[in-house]
């Protein structure tokens, strides 16, 4: 919603316009909801292999889709969205470059973490997609205490973890600032999926695969740290992955 409201304030969009966004899921769902609330048409560009539950959720909010080839990944989806905007088919809010993305976490998520841990947080762990959560929270938390360690989470080579990316340099999100991250931990697809299952089975938290990967990284941090207060972001729901077989009956 923050990207939509920000673009409205700047006069870049107005109700009735068509918005275009390349997405792998969560931001697309949020934008589809925001577009429905504010009166925009929403076109989401996404790789064809992503779970049907995410598409169904976006469609429920009235979004329509442009599906790109699986082998092209999110890079092809982003290129396709750029071509559509150049052809006058709509306006891209661009979650990968829009400063309103990390700003939402600087003014919202970061202060919430600081408040709820009573300023005792020592480590912050977040998966890297657009990197907006990581950037916004890092900026706020390090302003409050520069000693807080900020950890980004990426997929290991050969692993596909929905929502987590290791971007080629040409596609690195423009909102990303490497200096705001103290450490990057890689997680495999297998350990991300297993941790998602454990979260549901042992903690009653039905989270998505990227959340499992982030927790796997947070546990690695916890195994090394003493007297730590580690905050990890659970950024997705498990019911969006039921068709993938990650949660077998």
C-alpha cells in the first residue's frame, strides 16, 4: 500500500490507471489488494511455474496476469514488465527500486521490532527478495544501536526457494545497499522446506518456504551467538504452497 499511496502523493498515478508489477508472489498479492482498495487495474507479470494458490489469491483481488517462461525466472518477468510500460500499457511502481518499499519498514517494521524487544534485539535476520525489509529495518535498527547485526539470507547455488533470490549484478534491486548488511547466509531448498514443515509441526506456525529458509539461517546465527535476541521475519503463509507438495498429507 505504501508504494501506491506514495505514487498518488507524487501525482504519478491516479485511480483508474493500470499498474504493472513483476512479482513472485507476496508483493503481487499486496499490490492486487491495494489496487482493489484504491481503484486501479492491476497486471502482474510472473513466471509460469509459481504456485497456483498465489495466482488464485491475486485473481480474487481482480488482478490479471502475464505469465513468462519458467527458465527466464524473475529476470524475464522484470524485463517483460519494462517492455509493457515502454509500450504504454501501464505504470510500474517497481518494488525493486521504489524507496517507498524500504521506507515502509523503516517507519513500521523496524520501530515495532525495537519496541517489542524493548531495545534488546542483537541480530536481525531477513530473506533477500526485493531487500526492502532488510534495508528499512537495518537503517532503523542501526540508528538505534549500531552494534545490532543484520543478516541477509540467500538461496545456495542450485536451490530454488520462492521469494528468496541471489540476483545477477544487472538485476540487483536498486534499493539494496550492501553496507547495511553485516553478513549473508545461504540456505538450501531442502533445509528451507524442512524448516517450514517443522515450523508448522513444532510451533503451530504455518509459514511459507522462504520463512523456513530465513529461520534456518537464524538458527545458524543462534548456534554461534551467546545471550542473543534474534529477530527473524516470517514473511509468507504456508497455504500458498499446498499444491507444491512441500506439506504432504
